[in-house]
C-alpha cells in the first residue's frame, strides 16, 4: 500500500465514524489532563471530519496564548486568537481567524496540536497530503500532538524520510507516547 491508498482508505473510515462528537469530548478531556510544555500553543480549527477542537481552543485560551494556523500560499501562518476573534471562510473550507498573520518562526509555539488522517503507535502521522504541516514542522521546534479517533490509529502509517514523528497522540482511550 502507498500513502495515497492509505489516505483514501482512511478517508472512507473517517467518513463512517458515527460517534465523532463523543470521541471528541473524550479526547478533549484527556488532552486537558495531559502534561504539556508550558508556553503558547497552536491548535487547528477543525473540520467536521476531524476531532472537534472548539472546546480545546476555548480551554487553552483561558491560560495560554493560542494561535490558529491559516493557509498562506504553500505554507502556514499563525493568527493569535481570543474570545473576540472574528472568523471567515478560508482555504479548504476551514474557518480561519481574521487578524495579523505571523510567521511560525516568530511565534515559536511551545506546543502544536495537529490534524491527521492517521497515526500509529510509533507516533508516525499521515497528513492529508498537501505538506503544510510537514513544512511547518521542518521550520519550527515545537512539541507535536496529534488528535485521533480510535479508528485512525493504525498498526503502521506509511512515512517518507521528511515526515516528522509526533511527540504524543491523544485518542479517546488514552495517550500514545
């Protein structure tokens, strides 16, 4: 199997998960109880097919500087958010915050919570294939946390030499370290 085939299979699996809301709540709860490096945090704004991050963003906004990634050409820029932030439809149907776009190198988030299509117990991440997070992780030293529905954790994720492993994967049944 190659990456493209693995992505296709995972998209079908994710589309058929019926309990995304309850799994997302469990993941948010486990993440909130997990010890993470202190400092600012970058969190993706979730799509309906992903682990819901709204409660996570709200939780961390109370105690940390929170940044959301926005697509900026071929790369990711970061926008600082708070309870008053306004949003607009952005690339790929993602609701993006309106605000000053900052370079991840300038912000240097201590923690980045990243979306994924799949992960394995060796902390390998399979992204969606556009390379945004691969380029981001190559340029920023950050603690990488993946959020995965149970069905997204595989025995093995196909990786390339440039793929950076995660530091943790949070699932509804616990933490993979």
